[in-house]
């Protein structure tokens, strides 16, 4: 296991004390299980021959007391494992959420799948499978006790155990492939379902329901088909193993009876050996029965290890002072996963504090990709983005986020109040929340809500208009007087009043010395920027003062129009 992957293992080992305690209880539980065979030995070898009813009564009381203690210890072991799962949830779940948030290129379905993976791993710790794992090391002990009764009984018990272990391995070989295929199909099905439900309005408006159901059913039917195949194979092997275990327990009685007839063993040994064999084989049968859970837990562990390897925890960096806002982009190159064609190619420019840059270009030019790199959401393939000389990709997220405002093209609000969404869910600074809302020109709109700033806006702000959501997101971006604000198509849902409020907000940010980068095509928005950057096919083709860039673009358009007019003349 690599160094990065070992982080997840280290977090799992934080529950080692709970597992050690469960192991101690397993020791006591399995020792108490020996009470049954000992009871059989004493009853058939001493009580029956002596006819002592008092001895029988005392032995029975002792057996019941042992079984009562066994049941209590087993219940305590289950509670200890439950506490271990809760401890793991508190230690690991926040780290998983952090890794998911900070891992680029992870689709929504994959994110929720990782959380389901951890839940399945945590629930495995409280299921029957882990109890069987704790009891399995005692199988050799029970076989050794059977050897003490008679070497023939011990040898028979050992052979039976080997047969059942081989059957368990066969079960693993038969079930592994269909279960892996079923899990992969399930992940695809869940991801497609989440995507479809997020776009439910488009589905309903354009009558895509039947077509989507057919597409959805492909992965789901494949998942069900492979699950059925795995379940049928596992059920068949379970039935065979159950037949073998019951037959073995009966056959050892027959073997014991033969030894009794030959005067090589006592009747008590015969019955005690049957109980010992049953207990020795029970964990193997339980593990085979829970094999699907083992496979799921193993897959979950592998995927979570991969997540932690791709999103390693960052050690606390030296706390840097609040940046003034000098932004330097140095040879920035960006690649999409699995695509060799760069999204950005060697983009370079510099902005001083208080300057506003407008980024324009055709669709697919790399404007949104540039915006994500400027705020450190995505790490570049080459080059760097520096804020006051510090690489934003290497800056700790929590520290950088306090000084950066970001309005993405796809607006996402969160379930909570309007105030919480504006304040980035940081409580205790109402003045900063009101100030951000006033800068974004959304203060009056919020006051008109049923409960003002305390109004729950629902999941994604679905009850609000697109313009309202965009202005709330703008207020969130300017909250806390950031040093750098990046706005990606901030006016796509705004009316004339919203455009004016956005322009006023950008002017106020400039006045405060905040560096602003705006991706937009609207003249009202670009009219307040100082410089323009023109992107085409991922490359910066023009950069400079707004007036100069607009003049160059106008000359190019005039030249292109003249060339187009000349073509018909030549043809004539």
C-alpha cells in the first residue's frame, strides 16, 4: 500500500481499541462455548454411570449460567462494534466529504457512490460477517479439543474444515465476477438516475421520459441479471455447504459411536465432538453466507483508498497574510482527463490590485476552464496561477477561500436560509452579510421574502427565479471583502436592473482594491472592466486595455466585412 493510500488505513486503525475489545469478548464468548461439550462429557461419562441427580442439577445450572454469560458477552461485543462504526463515521466521514469536494472531475453519481461505499463499510462492522471473522480463528482450537477427545475425531473434524474452506474458496471464485459486474452496473445506473433527476424539467418539457427509461433500464437490467447470477451461485454453494455441515455433524456421531463400540472412546466424547465440529464449522458457513457483504466491503475499501490517494490531506500551511490582489497567470496549460487536446495553452497575463479584466471568446475557447483555475478549483497541467506570488493550486483551500469570491456559470445554492447562503454558512457576522447583499443589489429582494434573511430557500433555491439565485450567488462571492473575485457569466439570468446592479458591484469592488475577472459577453458588464482578454481554442490571442482591444476587434471585423464584400465583386 502506498504512502497516500495508508492514510485511510491509518484512520481505520483509529478504531483499533474497539476492535481489540471486541476480540477480548470473542475470546470469552468462544471459551464459554466449550461449556456445551464439557456438559456432554460429564453427563454421559459421569452422571449417567453414577445416577447422581444432584450432580446433573448442578451441571445444568452451571451450563445455563455459562450460556447466559455467553449471550451477555455476545451482546456487549455487538455494542462495542456498533460504537466502533460510530467512531469511524465521526473520524472518516468528514475526511471523505473533504476529499470528494476537493477532487476535480468527480461526477455527482460517483460522489454519492463514495458515501454509500463508506456506509456499507461501516455497516459491515455491525453485521454478522465480522462476528464470523472474530470467531474463525477459534476453529483450530475446537479441532484441537476434538483431537484431545480422540485423534480419529480430531482428524475427521480437520478434514471437514478443510473441505468447507475449499467450498468457501470455490464460492468466492464463482461469485466474484458477477458481483463486480453488478456493482459497476449499479454505479452507472445510480449516476444516470441522479443526472436525469437533476434535469427533470427538461425531461418533462421535451417528452424524454420513455427514452430515458429505456436508457436507464439497460444498466439496471444488467445489474439485476448479474446480481441474480451471483445470488443463484451463492445460494447453490450455501445449500451444498449446509448439507455438508449437517452431514458432517451426523457422521462424526456415527464415527464416535463406532469408537464407543470398539471401546476406544466414551459416549460423552461422541456427543462432545459433534458439538465441537458444529461450532468449528459455523464461522465458515456464516462467512460464505455473508460473502456478498465481504465483496461489497472490499470494493468499498478499494474505492475509498483510491479517493484518499487522489485527494491526500494537506498539512496545515503557514498562514499567509491577506493578499493585496496581484494576479499573475504564467504559461497556464490545462488538460481534460483522457483528452490530449489542451483546454488552455500557455495563457499568461498579469492584473494589479483593483483592476477588472473581461474575458471573451467563442464557445469552447476555455473561458470557464480559466475561471476555475484562477480560484484554485482545478490544478493546471503546466504553468501556475499566483495571487501575490503564491501558487493558488498549492494554497490550502480554507485559507485561500477566505480571500476569493467565485460565481460559477452553473449556480448552486444550498438548503438553508438566504443569510446562510450569502455568508457561506459562517455564523456570527450579520453586518458582513448585509453589506454583501447590498453590494450585489439583492438586499431589497431578500427583505421581500416571507421571513427576510431567515427565509429557507430550499434545495438549490428552486423556489427563486434564476435572476434572484444569480444575485444571491453574487452576494456570496463578494462576502467578506475578498481580494480576488471571479465571475463566470454573472449576468446570464439578469434583467436590465440586475445588469445595473452587477456593474455597480464591480465598480465598488474596484474602488475597494479588489481584483475582478469577469467572463461575459454583455456590453453593460464589459463596460466597467479595465482590460480585455480574448481567448480562442484555449490560447490568449489578445490582451490589453479594453479600449485598445475593442478597437483591434472592430478593425478586424471591418476588414473581414470588406473582404466578404469583395468576393462577390470578383466573382462578377
